[in-house]
């Protein structure tokens, strides 16, 4: 072999080795970048929001049984935290601030928050109906006309109870702005107010109505189902970030919620005890509430779509939001619909 051929062969081998090295380095760089991106996107903890109502026992049951962590650990979740809120308004403020990932909350506060820029969707129902208008025992009641001139405490503006009672009063010819005095309060403050005679009535979710009746300071005169049959109440709302970037986690959240909902329906006494322990209530009163209320635990969001969209229209008419929201603005039904029924 002459010198020229030797030089050409060496040059060719050098080029081949350089190309192989370049591909190897490039592949390593891409793999490292992919790994870094996966690590950046990984989540290890979730924070839930919920409220002190028998409407939301599904969350408490799944936590008490350890199902949240057990079911979500395969997806990298190492811890479950939660925050308790008196009503949906502050809960949605917390979600807007990015402080909670999943909310057990009324459908109406979700609408108000979405209209104000919340990046989230309702992925499951929690229950329907389940609130009562409770009037002081010394006041007469035969029809909504008897409420004229009274002071009524209920949850703050934009919540389920506030939206429902204002719409119901209007349908019965009573102007909620001028002919009654509606005061926004949390459940504890509202129960104290009616007991002290500071308000004439309260419109609250269970189990508060049963507590007031047990103290002899008020009586239930209208259930929320009489105001609007099968109306949407509490829902599971999940952040848009989770839906887009961790759909497998959201799918499992919905599955665990359905499991807890079905378990509670089949084990009513245990569900009552779980709530009583969580909120330091008398379990007998909780059992009475679950027997007396007109509510039902449901998980299928398809059952509440029309009612929730109606809330959006009511909130628009009340001036709470600047434009009505559509089903697509409010719901992501895909996770529930993907379940094996």
C-alpha cells in the first residue's frame, strides 16, 4: 500500500469515528434533556381543598381509608395535603392563587372563578341538592311571601346557596336586593347568628340545618330540591396544569372519588362516623342529617351539566360574571366517561 492510499484510509477512518462520536454525544445530550424535562414535570404531592359539609364526605372517606395516597403512589405522588375552607369563595381564591390542585367545592364558585381567570375544569360531580332554608321557630311560614323584609344568612356571593336562593326569590316575585337582606357568612357564623336572633333565617348545606333544629332555634321550611329539583351542588374541580400535563393522575383522582362515593352510599353509618370524627360532630346528628336531607351523592358529571350551565346564566343575570360560560368552558367529561362502567 502506498503512502497516498494510507493517508486516504486514515482520513476516512477518522471521519467515520468522528461521525459516530457526534451521534453518540448528540444522543446522550437528547436523553439527558428528556430526563431533565421529565424530572421538571414530575409531581410528588397534591393539595386538596374541601369544606365542613356532609356533601363532601367522599373526600374524607378516601383520606381516612388511605385511598388517595395508595391509588396515586404509582404515579409518583408521595404526599397528600389538604386545606379546609368554610365556603367555596375562599376555596376558589386559594385555587386561583395556585395553592390547591384539586377542589371539592360547589359548582357555582367554580363558575365565578373560571370567569375571573381560573385555569381548571370540573371533572366529576359530588352530590346534588342537600341544603335547607331554616327559619326561626317564632316566625310563621306558609309561602315565600313570608320572607319579605327578613334577614337571611347564607354563603357569600357566587356560591351555590347564594345563587340558588336569589334565583328562587326572584322566581317567586321577591327582589333579593331590596325586599330581603341577604348576608354572606360561613356556616359557623350563620348558625351562631340565627341562634342569637341576629338573622331571621339561614340557607345552609347539611348538616347545619339539623344542628340548628336540635338546638330548637330554627326549623327547615324549604329544601333546595324544592327550589330547583336535582340541582348541581358540589363537584370535583382539577387544575388545568394537572389535566394537561398529568392526565393519568387526574384519571386516578376520578376513579378514587367514584370508589369513595359508592362506598359511602353502601356504608352510610361509617360515612357518618368519618364525618363526625373529621369535624368533631355528634355522630347521631350526622346520621339524622343524612336521613333527613334531600341530597344524593353522585359522581357522574353528565348528570349536572345542564344545571351548572344554568347557574352560569343566573350568575350572569345577577351581574356576578361578565359573560355566560358554556359547558366546554366549565367541564372536562373525558375522565369520567373513560371509566369502565
